[in-house]
C-alpha cells in the first residue's frame, strides 16, 4: 500500500512537471503569436515603422510646396486626402541622415489626438505584423524611436509617435 502511494505521488509530480512545461511553452508561443501591425517605410536608407493604428493615409507624393524659411527637416506641405498636411523628413528630424535628400516619392500621413503629419519616404515597404517577442527597446540615439524589430528580412526602427508629435520643434511658431 505504501508503494502504491509513493508511485501515485511520483505520477502526480511527473504530471505536474509536464503541465508546467506545457504552460511555459504556451506562454512563449502566445508572446510570439501576439502580432502588432505596423506600416514600414524607408527614408534615407533606414527602415522605419509606425503602428498601423496611427496611419490615416499613404500615397505617392505628387506635389510638395516648400515653406519659405522653414526648418530643413520640414520639406513643405502637400494636399493629401482633401486637406493640407505638413511633410516631415524623418531622417533629418532624427539626425539620422547620412547623405543628401533622397528621392522622396511617398508620404505616410499619421494622426494622433487630432494632429496630423506627413512622413516622407523613399518607398513604402508595406504592413508588417511584428511578433511582440521581436521588439527590443531602442537604447541609443533618439527617444523618438521606441523599439527596434528584427525580422527575418529587415530591421525596423519603431517610431514613438506620441513623442515625435509632442516635440517642441513641430509646435513652435516661426519667428
């Protein structure tokens, strides 16, 4: 009888260990399964992404009107989706530009709390579903980049749009 109790206890311990291992694996799988949709684009040779929830429009940039006396990171304004949008050179704004202005062909309009801004791009890369487990905190450089995502085919710098849109350089009035 004591032997049966001991073997029952061992069986229960084994089952509990197996169950704990299954739950641990499932938690890791769930982390990988949480996909965060982002719109990826390229600017100045860098690949950036913004959460899809902030994107209101993406299109080719057909007509850009420069702003006389404007800062170099503000390329101008354009009419997109029926209204005027300021267009920002993200790489220049973040001080990541390594060479002159590239061929700006696209604009990604983002919106947060009623504020809209166009982000210029050489090209739109598409929508990337980024597994939550592939996001790592961005520890160097600009605070406007919150994370870096390393995917099989590309590495994306994730823009922190609340931080970007609250930057005083984008809200100050020209003198």
